[in-house]
C-alpha cells in the first residue's frame, strides 16, 4: 500500500510500506547473488558463508544493496496496486529514501503533469498560405511528370554543349585527396547558377578542362580535372493522350490523367492546409497556456532527456552540429522545448477532458495502418505490435488526441488566407467548418 505524505504543486512524496518479510527476502537475494559472484578458494560458487561475505563486501555496502532490492519491490507495488493517477505521471518515480526497521518504508518523489490555465482561444487568427488553385497545381504536377519522362537524345562529337543539355563527365580530384576517377551526370544550367556550367557550355565530347570551386559554407577550395564523355539534348514529351499512357497505361486519354491528378492534388492540398492549421493552432495554444510547475520537475525532465540522448549516442553529435559545442545553449534549448511540451500536453489533456474527446483503440489501429502502409505489415501482426509496444501505442494515441483538440479549437478560430500577392488584402474566414481528418 502507499500514501501521499507530502505534496507541492505537481510533485508528491509517496510512501510505500512493505512487511518485514520483504526485507528478509531482499537480504536473502543479495547474499545469494554475492555468494555466486565471489570467487573464494575452498568454496564452491553459492556456498560462501554470510560472515565471510560481510567481511569481503562490508555491511554498509550490503545494506545499500538490500535497500535497492526493497526499493525495486516497492516500485512494483506502487503501480501494481493501481496508482490512480498513472496516466498523469510525467517522469519515472525517484527513490528519495529507504527506511528499514520492523517494516520497510520506501519514499518516492513523483512528478505529475502540472495543472494548466488556458486563456480564451476564441477568435484566434490562424494564417494559412495561398497554395494556388487546383488547376495551377495540376498543371505544375503535369510538368513535373514531363520532366520525369524526358527523352535524352545523344549528341554527336561535332556538337557542343548548350544550356539544358545533359552531360556525363568523368572527373578526378587534383589535390590528390581522392585519386579515384568518378563519373557524374549533370543537367547544364545558366552559367551564373553553377561554377562548372560556364566551363561546360561550348565543350564537345572528349574535351577536358580543369576548374576550381569554392564552398560558400566552409570557404574550402576544390580543384578538379574534368573530361566530357557523353552529351545529350533533352526533349520533353508532348502533353497529349500518348503522354498520359506514358505516365500509366491505365489512363486512356489526357483527360483521364488530369481528372485523376485533380483528385490526388485536391486531397494533397487539403491535407497540407489541415496540417498547417493544426500546427498554427498548436503554437497559439502553447502561447495561451500557463503551467504551475516546480523548477525541480523541469530540471529532472531536462536531465532525463539528456541521459536518453547520451544513451542513444546523439547528444555529442547534436551538440556539435546544431550548437557548435555551446552546451549551455543546447541545454537551454532542451529546457525551452520541455516547457512548451508541458504547456501543450497539459492543455490538450484539459481540453480533451472538458470536451469529452477520446481516442479509441480502433482509431489508433487505423492510424498505425496508415503510417505503416508501405511496410506491408499484416493487420494481426500490427495489432500485436501495438499491444506490446506501449511507447508506439501511446505516441499514436497522443497524436490523434492532439488532432481532435486542434480541430475543436479551429471551429472558433479566424482563418486568414495569406495571398501570394502582398498588394491584396488578406481574406478572413470566420471559424473553420471543414471536417478534420485524423
């Protein structure tokens, strides 16, 4: 059993009491483990007397090991007995102290999600970009498909390279750092768009030249010797019924292709806009939310994240690549992200409770199917994965709940359409009547 002996904001000190048998069992386990581990001449493993173990290990160390075993048992009891606020536990409980006497009393420091206060979200302006009309986007997609189906026509040895040609070059590093010859296919652009383009334009198959480029980021120079091996002109297919069949044989006419693209592009645009709206309302929600949390919780959370990053061996890499070795800036960034996370998560939980928003197991399963569609995982295996991988299940459920909360808040938001031409006044739409997709 357990009881709350102290409470301060979102932190509680919880005492778990165990009977004396738990102490005896813990002590027996400690001695049995040590007896098996200690190698002592004249004694078989597991048969070393306790008085010798006491001498070798020391009573203080043995008592510490007993307390660790008792704490592990208390940890199991804490959750096995049904901690009512289990879902609100933010971080793993930390052992503050273990007292051994007639019975064992183990004190845990438990950090819960802090209480939040949310300012009114009614009338919040959400800016969404103008992604263009449907016909423009279909036209853009068709041009992209034309590029994918481009026909490369070999040019003769007497023909020179021009802008938009495709050149296959062979090159070698003149600095000697990499002596191996390599090949590269290049689409020749305008001379001002690339350092090698001015050297290629006008060249013929078999021509060779040296050139030096300088990195804008590092300032390092690279000198290469280049040989033009092959040269192609590009021919884009005509946009007609034959082009539609080139894209996919299921399309008989260009009109069939355009109709299919309209449906796909329209769905894609709606998904993009919905994602933007949800992201925007989530940022506003964090700004409008205040949390009542102890600094010790933030500190513990930051330490917890840092420890995980180090265990996953990404801490040093991120510190170097993203923060140029400035550890204080790195930790401050993690701290800021932690506070934003607590605000958003706390607000989502509160709004979901007030609005009776829930996520069912079926919804979690359907979202998991969508996410892992390309993996070809069977439904049965996916269900087992969701049951055994609590982290995966929880992350999907949290995401879907945040979507539902965002969609609920968007009903009272003012959507501002940001037009491409800044000379026009933005359009305002009172409320969001579109149905949110999970």
